[in-house]
């Protein structure tokens, strides 16, 4: 019988490390989402790291803007952005203030409140599909821009927090290129996932948008 996931809240020092150290260490951790309708929990199974102004694939590559301000710290906060005018994505800010690095939560297993998540993800055919991909994850957990800048280390009164969970042993972690990232950042092997986990999203290479005339 496997041990129960550790309910200890992760301290800010967990996030105040290089993003390529934090990203794989997030796998197996428990994300808690508290809403007026109830609480949901997610076992993180897939992430992507972004190195801020040094990373062409990062929103912070060209510097600070009102949209990406949360990425610049302090660590242990959420960065939520709206993409393609359709979906939200949830990132966890890492590293020292001003560095603008973060980890995108790409997928996970809803371990508590699956009934609440299913009400928001009505097209999911199976529980493993509830948070299989960053947009689905945000939808299932009711994440939008109102959570941008949320302090993950603020305790049980915060709408978002992270618990120690069950860290994934390094020999069960795979990594490879990030999904949908083009240009100079395409080859960075900054995507990490729990090997063989059914909730991990499929890899998709970058597909340049065609201009319409």
C-alpha cells in the first residue's frame, strides 16, 4: 500500500530556486484550488519551464509588461494568462524576484472534487481527461485572470496553494521539447512529465499560424 500524499504546505523557499530545478520537482505535488462551490485538488503530472528574459519562448523575453508583471516575482505566486482569446493557463513563479521565470502546469489528475471539475469540463469523457492539457486544467479548476498574482504560500485562506504531495522519483520523470513553442526556444527540453501517466497531454510541435489575406 502506497503512503498517503504529504499534506505539508510548500514554503516559499521551494519556489525560490532555479526554474529547471523546480519544474521536475513539482511532479507529484498537490495543487489545492478553493472555490465558493468547494475545494478541488490536483496531482501535478506534467509541467513546462520558462526561463524569463533569457528564454525566447517566455512571455518575459521582451521585458516586463502589465500582462506579465506577476512573472517577475516574488516567487511562490501565480501567473495566469489568457491565450488565443479563448483559454487561461496557470503558471507558478520561481526564482529570485526580478528574474521572471515560471513553470506552466500542463496536466494533472484531479484527486479531490472531480464532480466539481466535471461540471466545468462537460466534454471530458473520462476522469483522466479532466485536466489533460493546460487549458483543460485551468477550466477544470476554475482558474482565470482574477487569480493572477495569487500567493501560493498564504495558507488555507488562499484560493490556490501547493502541498508536498508525493514527489516523483527522478527515474520516473521524462523530459523533452516544450509543446507548441517555436523559434529559438523550440529545442529546449524544458517539458517534464511523469512517465506513462495517463493524464499527460500529447506532444504537439509548433505550427506557425498562416496569415490570411
